[in-house]
C-alpha cells in the first residue's frame, strides 16, 4: 500500500542518499525523509517533498541518511577499564584482571560515569540503540534516560555474589523489579542476563527459563566464546554448552547468544531450529584471541546475526561502523570466500538484524513509514570517501564513524552537527580522568 501523502512535518531532511535497509539497502538518490511525532511519516523523492511544510528543514547535500546503528552487546561502564588490561587471553583477562578490578571498584557511581562515557562515544559514532549487560543496571537506566538513547538492559545473573547482589535469588528479585519499573518505557527494555554457561548452574538457568517465558522477556548470554569453554564443559558435564542450554529450555526466539566462536554443525542446527539470535563481536574475539565465529555458515543456516562491540576493556572502542568493517573483512577470511559478508549484509547486521535480535524490529532497524525516527546522517564529502561509486561500500569499508554528523532518536536530535545535545563531553571526560586517578592510585 502506498504511504499516505502528508503536507506537514516536524522535521524534513533532504539527503543526497537515503539507505532504508528495508525493503532493501539500495540507496535512494536525492530523497527526503519526514519526521512527525517521533515517527517516520514519509520517504519520498526530494522534488515531491517540496510541498511539505516543516517546522525544521535540513539540507544534507553530501550525506547518507540511514537507520541508527544497534550495538547488540556490550558492557557500557567498562569504558572506565579501557586499556587497563590489554593483550591477555579471555580467561586470564577475566579471572586475573577484570573480575578483581570489578570487585574493587564497581558501584553505582562507577556504572553511572562509565555508562555515560560509553553512551557519549556510541552516540557520536552513530549508535542509537545499545544492549548492555552489567552490574547496577538501574544506574545505567538513569543515564540512558538522561541521554535519550534507546537500550536493552540485561540484568546480570551469576551463581556467586558480586557488588550488585548476593546470588541468583537476589539478582532475580532485583531484575524483576527493574522489569516491572520499565514495562511501559518507550526507550528501555529489560532482559535476563545469565552471564555464561560456566558461571550459572542448572537451577538458576531453569528459573530464568520459567520467568522469562512468563514475562515474555528476552535472554542474553555469552555462549561458546572459546573452544576452552566448550572443552571444559564437555569434561565436566559430558555436554556441549549449547546442547545443555537446549535441554534446559533456554534456547528460543527470544534468546540472544553472544560470541558463538566454537561451533560444530550440530550446534548451528540447534541454534537455527530454536530460532536463536547470534550476536557477533569480532573485535573482542580477535583481541582476546577467543576464536572465529562462522558467521557465513550461520547466515546460510537461517540464523539472524547481529553485531556488538562487547565492552571497551576488550575492544577497545565502541565504534559500530568499525565493527561492521572488521566483521565483513574477517567473515570473508573465515569463510574462505571474498563474496561472503558483502557491504549490504554488514549494514543489515548493524541495523535491522540488531533490531530483530532485541525484538524491536517493529519499531526500529530500518527507515520505513510508521517506524520510530531513529535516524543518522553521515557526511560523505571527505577526501577519504572519494570517489563515491556506492555509498553503501563507503560506509561499510572506509573509516567513517567520525563523519556521523546528526542523529535523532524517536525524532529528538541527540547529535547536532557532530555535537552531543543531551550530554556534556567535557564533564564526562573530567569524571573519567578522576576514575583513572583513583584506580591507578594517584
Ligand atoms: C554479567 S555482568 C557482565 C560481566 O561480564 C564480564 N565480561 C565482559 N566481557 C566478557 C566476555 O567477553 N566474556 C565473558 N564475560 C565478560 C564483565 O567483566 C562482567 O563481569
Ligand atoms: Zn560481553
């Protein structure tokens, strides 16, 4: 059905290209997009849009306009540990460095300041939705509201105590309160965040399965991050983690499986048949030498693959455009096929596939009339992007994140000509420096 013709809008953006992602990623040249009441109200050729009266009009002659990016996995507050424990393998990194540091430093203030630093970095580089898994999610929620960004907050569950709680009972009680508090929120969704198969036992997993089904809530979990994780599980239980979670009923269309490097064909079939989503974090997997995710095989098996940065302590940035480029390049090498993970698929992974994974594709992930106006504009006029045969290629394969100039979330402008409108960069940097001094004992 053709979209209704409108004659007025709150914001009208004329762009050199619009890349809608759905129904396809093919760029629409010299188009306009209208925003009314926080939603996309029209997408039409620029010549036809001249008749629309708008409160604000923007002429973006050299820009590509596309859906805001969706960072489907991270630990926002870990920005305050960026560069603190580099060049270590996952288990040494976690057991000997990160978990002791978290035990010493993480509290609600740490999470508030670290999350604000992360959100500022993500907004500046084109992310409009992020999925987080960290302690004190209520503190992250405060900053999410302040920034006006969209988020899924997965509350953590371990079998053991941490700064946020004493064990599974306590985590579930706090998490359910958070779910209840945000059940009508437009920007925040709450998910269950069992940390990993090796930190959460069968009892807690079973309670998560029951509660998540009752509340129709998503589950996000680190899964098959390394071959060692799989080998240890087989030694201890005789089962691969994916097989164990399938038996426990934890795998389903609301389950977001993060990492998925050590997969055999049976694992892929199990994930596909349960409708699970994969969240690929290529830079964290490379930096921690965790392994290689068979993204092309998963795609061919019909698994929805989204993309995430993971935390800044294992990446070390939150640049989803950079992650997209790494995913595309690595995906080709892993598949042994240069045609695997083409530019258009890289863009889909970071937008619509992310929205599908988080269960919000009816709201965001593509530019379509009726969807929420989560939109970014990238200036392609710089030397490094010339000449432009294909804007999709330039976005996927050139270093582009610093060229994001505008960003709207639910129609609200949160990045204006490269400047954050809701957050104060200088104050955020000053607070990060205070944490560095404290943590380094200066
Ligand atoms: C449940 S709160 C998050 C918890 O996860 C830790 N973490 C960060 N990155 C990874 C990773 O790649 N694999 C496993 N666990 C990770 C983080 O430090 C928190 O303790
Ligand atoms: Zn992670």
